[in-house]
C-alpha cells in the first residue's frame, strides 16, 4: 500500500510517499528556517503563507522522486495537529482537495504519533511494549507504547519543552536560530564546566526545564559566561542528563523491551549517544532527517491507521491542541 504523507504543522512543508508503512519511496522537505531566522523564531502568519506557496511543488517533487502517479497511490495521510492552526489548515485542505479530486481515502494523523512512527522507518524490528521519549519544540513526553495507537502518557514537561529550552538558551547565548542545532554545534568546541541545575522532580516522570533556563539567564545577566561554547556544552549536558536518567528509569520500571527516541531534539548526537550508553535495553533512534519534522513519518503512521480501518471524511478539521492520549 502506497501512502502520500503531508506535513505542514509548523515551519516545514513536507510530502513523502511510503510503502507499507516502512519503505520510504520519497521524502521531500521545504524548510522555512531561513525565512524565520531573521525574526529569531517562527512567525505563524508567515509560516502559513509560505506553506501555501510550497505545498503543491513539494507534493509533485515527492511523487516524481517516488516515480508514482495519482493512480499508484492508495491513500493520503495528513497531519491534523498539534501545531499552528493556519499551517495545519494548508496541509489538511490540500489533502481534502486531492482526496475529492482523485478519489483517494484520507486519514488524519496526530503529529506526535507521527514522530513515534518515524521509528518504523529505520529498518529495525520493533518489539512491543516499548517506551518512547518524544522531545520536540513543543513536547517532552515519556510514552508507554503498548501496541499500535495504544499509548499511556507516563511523563510530560511541566513548563518548557526540551526543544523550546534549546531554542531559548541559544537566543540567550547569541548563538542563533534554530537553537538546537546551534547549541549542539557550539557545544562541540566547549567543555562541560559550568554547574547548572537539574530538576529531578523525584517521584514523578515529568520534566521541567524553566529553572535551568532561568539559571542560565542569571549567569548571562551577571556577566559570568565567558565562553558561549562552554555554556552550550554545559546546558546541553544538563538537558540530556535529565532526559536520559528519566527515560532509563521508566524503561526499567515498566519492564519494556526497547526504548525509542523521537522528535526534533532526538537529532542531537549527545542525546543519542548518552541514551544508547545508559540504557540497559536496545535503543532505536531514527536518522536525524526523520527525527525533525517530515512527512514520511506521517505516511508511516497513516498506513497503520488505514490498516486499522481509520479513515476520515472530508469534514475533518485541524486540532491545534491535539493530545497523544
Ligand atoms: O520535531 P521538531 O522538528 O518540530 C516540532 O514538532 O516541534 O522539533 C523542533 C525542535 C526545535 O526546538 C529544535 O531546536 C530542536 O527540535 N532540535 C534540536 C536539534 N535539532 C532540532 N535540539 C537539539 N539538538 C539538535 N541537533
Ligand atoms: Zn515535530
């Protein structure tokens, strides 16, 4: 079964064709990073306008890379939330138009679930139940995956998401946007030498990163940061330390068989390395291009929804604050 995936929840316009939920035939992404960089963050109105310009060319590129015509496709999977309302609307309306015009079934996908399903594209075999750490710009969720589309949310952030923390720290240190890759780059030439706090929230699987951000802000304001590289390395280590320690604790507690990493922050090589070293269980991590927003993960998730008989009608709507559970 060949599924066309469409993803426009934030600032990447993406389309992909995936076969049987695991074979990527194409994966096209038009990034808006350069456009938003001059504002130091995503401007929602600019993002949705840019999606309307990029979406059809990106879908055409994905279909031509996959060497498929409309007749070769079996369905469309499109992100319905969570995300920016205006951005989501572009993808969903285009998907509906194609569905109507070409007689293709359509299924609405939860973006967070899509991040989990990026792991079905790695070629590794997945062994349920497993624990997945989803770390993105808007979420830091520890999820018990009991089966397809069967989740228990074990922990989440009480304030900033991990990606948001990276973005804010990068801005504080003058390292630019997007913050995650900028911090990672700077950290490579720095040493972990600045003591920064970790919020362990003992007895809970939740996260909190706002205290860490405030601690960094105080050091910057007091002129105590003499090396942005050392600050980046120390900050990255503090975030990774908490993410890894809590993920390993949950994996032990729930007696799962594997640990998955997902979401944009999962592209961070220190996090990938540290979790792999600390985990007593096999750790699966998609390649970085499948961690950050893409449509292949949406098509993969959509395939399993189609298989479970979940198709949507043309009156489906975007759900900007959609939750995983
Ligand atoms: O999943 P994603 O692409 O979009 C959302 O669903 O939010 O995640 C974006 C987040 C941003 O906060 C970005 O700074 C972070 O992922 N990110 C990283 C890295 N690459 C992207 N954080 C740390 N290290 C990276 N290499
Ligand atoms: Zn995402």
